[in-house]
């Protein structure tokens, strides 16, 4: 393996640069291309946009692509880092015409900062107080595009939701889409792969490119340790147990959720809060990371009365616990032989 290939692995530089190169989210891309073309034709500022969906689906990547295709500068701010309205006002007044401001985790924006944002979104003005007792000063800001990113659009205040020109719900990726993403990334870093290996990675990727690329990098690590530049299905199946992943890509947190629903609530129904508490998971992890994957795989179902374990979920849990029992029994046998 060449030093250049090692560098490219470490840089993790797999992001596409254009909408045409972006794999998946077909409806979003079509709508976005229309909006970009319309704004350019009218020589107008692109409308404010909201992206919502689970972590790792490409919200940040899409913001960078839109800025590139709109010939605009991109400014990225994590909403939780904004302490005071003045901090946000300062960032807004520094924007140049048609710049794009990407506010990640916009649902975490404090109420007073959100109110500062409303007037900027609608009238391109901000009002701030220089001191506690002073009258507010109103300043103009250049026309800009806000792209807000959140895991849950419903968490945003209704005045904020109403000010977005369009909101996009990013969907989980299909296995075929993930295979395409993985194939392109492997080629970029100089690794040969077989289709079955990429399918095995995609199957464990929870419908998320970020997870798929992370698993690919771990397979690359194992291949490098074996002085190989080829990833086949055997190498993937060797790598996954090292990462604590089963055949579906479930991690320990997922298994804790299934165990709580199965053992404590006899398969349900049960509320998410109760399941999370018994599984030792915080609500954010259970709601935004664990449960969406289990729903996507068909292992858990939402009902009006709560979460239920599906037949597939029951079968997978039984298979997993049986395999664990076999491993533990073998360990006991080995220990017993050592004592005799």
C-alpha cells in the first residue's frame, strides 16, 4: 500500500461535491435542483431550508453542496455553541450577500437567540441591546440563506418552522445506495472490493452512509494489518465481531433495548422512556439512534399503546441469546477441564 493511500484513509475524505455525485435522496435532489435553477435565473437569494432526519444521513454534506452549486460562501455554526443573542447577531451581520449560514442542531438554539433569528430570516434585520437597560439597536443584514439541521423538525418552534421556504426529510438509504457509496469510497482510497463484501457492510449500516463508511474504514484497518489491498466477504465477517456487531449490525445498546423489551416487558407494549430506563440508555440515544435502526430493520414496531417486539425481533433476540449461551457453555467446559 502506498503512503498516498494511507493518507487518504486517514483523511476520510469521501464527501461528494455536487448534487449529481450525491447518491440517494432522489426527491430532495430533484426539488433542490429546481430551487437552485430558479434562484439563479431570477438572480434571487435562495430560500431558507430545513434538513431533518437521523444522524449521518448527509445534512452537512448537502449544505456544502448547495453552497457550491449556488456559488455562495458557507458558514457553519453549531447552535448549542451560541450563548447569547448578541453572538448570533454578530455572525449574521458579518454575512455577505447570498452567503449561506448552516446552523447545525438548530433545535438547541435558545429562545432569545431564536427570536433574534426570526427577524433576520424574514426581514433581514437584527435587533440587539448593547446593555441590559439600553434600547435595542436595529441593524440590517445582507440577504442570506439559512440552512437549519435537526434530527426532529417538530422540536423547532412554530414561528421558526413557518419561516423556512422548504423543509426536507432525509430518508434512510437503501442497501443498493449504500453499496454504491461504499464502492466509490473504496475505489477512492485504492482498495479492491467484491460485491458480496460491500453488501455485507451495507446490511450492517443502519441505512446510514456515515456508519457504512466507518465500517469500511475498520475493514481497511484489518486489511492493512494483514498486508492486503482487497476486501472480500471473509474479511468483513472477520472484522464485524471485533467491532461488537452481529449479522444485522446491532450494537450493545441495541441489544440492551431488545433485552429490556423482551425480558422486562415480555415483548411489549411499553413506552420508550420505560424501555430506555430499563436498558440503561439515555432518552436521546434511545430515540435518535437505537430505535430508528430497530424500526428500520423490522425488529420493533410502534403501536398506539407503545413499542412491541416483532416476530423478526423475537427470532433475532432468541438467536443472539442462544449464541451467547453456547459461547458461555464452551468457556465453562474449558474452565472445567483446566480444574481436572
